[in-house]
């Protein structure tokens, strides 16, 4: 493995409160040194002048679809999409076919990652067997096989008693529950945010309370019974209020928001004339909700930005709005969209972005990543904050194209991704020969 010397980049590492121009030396797959005017004989030099050099990004919420729906995504394609998005580690949700609810399921994913993956993948085990909400899985067994968290994402745990047991169980192992909060009785047949636009369009609505009720319930359960709770894809301002208040009184809850909820609203359903790439759970909400999410990012209520990358084929999405599946992809658009709409508009700093896309996910998952400290495995994302380009789904490494950001003019792009000291992605290409 070559040594790599990254020269003159703007190093942004919130774990060490660093945001200044430095060189970074990678040797034997780990961060060796960081400083000014570093030299190393024989090292491959990388000129990062004008670029942001950050610890590799960590996406806590993706769907890789393998096993079962390899027509939508595979571990091969999904890890390449991750690398192209600057993500060096990702969590994959268990709602595959079969559901990842056993040791065998976790082992299968890890063996496929070993064979064909180009980034680190951390499997998330199901909370309940078959994600049916009835019987809790063998957490200890799944953890020893490699699961880092538990979730019934896509199939919310409706039974509060089951959620109580799951939280108590996570406390024994100190792993988080990744909680998709949705009261299915309230969301029912709804397909977009219940509000003014929805009433104009006449589609069945999903009230914000479908989310906030479970956020409130699970914070209560957490306070009573302990455990670790991370709330997925927060979208409603009421949820932010609940989480902010809980954090103020010292409750150990964390949460994430997605790039699409941070930048889009339900108005897009109307503006795009029912483009099914606006159909997602939780639904795109109102501008008031979006503003509260941004406040939540700024004041630390929102710990993490995660994509909820949810691939669907054109065939499945090319249906009338009511029949199309929920979900959209996000790993390859996250950095361009977040730089354009949040960083360049000065709503958050680059350091806050890196904290929420690398350091905080690593802390919540308790994995030794998310930092450029000497001695840590060299996962690095190099971002060109000024590069102007237009989102074109035909260039994606993902097998799916279901993005609401097609044609969006962006300022900011991932230039290069380094995983374990190897350059796996650079300037639009996966460097296959360097992956193994
Ligand atoms: Zn979900
Ligand atoms: Zn999801």
C-alpha cells in the first residue's frame, strides 16, 4: 500500500477542533501525521489546495436491498455509490428479503461486503423477528456477528411494550435503537404531508402527529426504562420540540435529519406535477417544519445528517402517485445538495457539517472512526467546495435513479474518497484496482 501525502488542504476535523490548512500523511492505512510542510519520500502526493479534507463521512441510514431486491441496489453498487458520495462507512437497514434478523443475515452481508464492497458496512439488525413487531430478535447473537444497532425501519414498532423491552435490551449491550417513528394508524393510506398543499391536491394526507406521537412515546419509554434511542429521519417541527426539551432535561436521545427534509418541502409535489420521486416517508413537510429542522441543526438538537438512501427501480417508481413506493436515493447527492443549500448559504459551517456526517455518527455507533487523529484508520473525504455541476442521475453508481434532485445546479462536490488508506474514488471514477 502506497503512503499518501495530502498537501495544502483545508483540514476540518471537529474531533480535534481543527479547521485550517495542513498536510495529512497516511502510512500503512492509518493517519500518521498532520502538520505544515510535511515531507515523505516515496509517498504519493495529492494536491488538495482549495479543498476540504475531512474524516470519511458516515451514513447511518441506508438501504442496500441485498439480499432480495438486487434489481434496486446491491452491496456492490451501493458501496460504490457511498464512495462517490464521500462516505467511507455506512449502516444498512435490515428490511431486506429475508429480513436481517439473525446471525446468518448479518454474516451474509459482511461476507458480501468483504467480496465486493469498497467502503465499510455496518449491518443494522432487526428489532423484531421478520420486522413483524411481535418477538424481539437475539440482540446479543446479532451483535457478536457484527450488528452495530437495531431498527425495524420501514415497519415501525407499534407495540409500546415491545419497544420498552427492546430499549432495556439495548442498555445491556450499549447499542442504539434506530427508531423509525410512525403511528401506522395515523399515517394509514396517506402519501404526502397533511396540510394546505395536500388539501389542494386532494391526496390522502399523513399528519405530522403520526411522527410526533411515537417520538414522544419513545422518549417517555427511554426516560422510564433506559437504553439508547436514536430517532431516524426527523421531519416535523413538533418532533424537534420534543427532542430539544428531552435533551435539555438530560435524556440520552439523539436524532438525524435527511438532506431532502432539510432542503425540500411538500410544495415540490405540486411543482413537479406529482413526480413520484417526491414520495417518501416521512413525507416532505411544510416550510415551517423545514425551518425548525435547520434551527435544530444549528442548536445541536439534530446530531446527525443521514441520507435514508432508499433505491427503487424506474419500473416501480413509474406508477401513478398513489401506487408508487415510498423512498428516494441520497448518497451521491448529499454533499452537493448540503453545500449548495446549507453551507454556502451560511446556515451551517463546514465543521458543523462534518460533525454531523462523521464525528457524531461514529460516537453514536461507538466505532473508532470520524476523526483524523494519528493512529486511526485512514478514512478521508476530500471535498471541492466550489465545483459547479448539475446533478445527473445517469452518472450515479447506484443501480437506481429515484432522486428528486435531478437537474439541480450545485456548488460543491466530493473529489476523492480514501478508505483504510486506499483511494477508492477520485474525480468521478471508482479505482477498482486499488479497492482490493
Ligand atoms: Zn424509515
Ligand atoms: Zn430508511
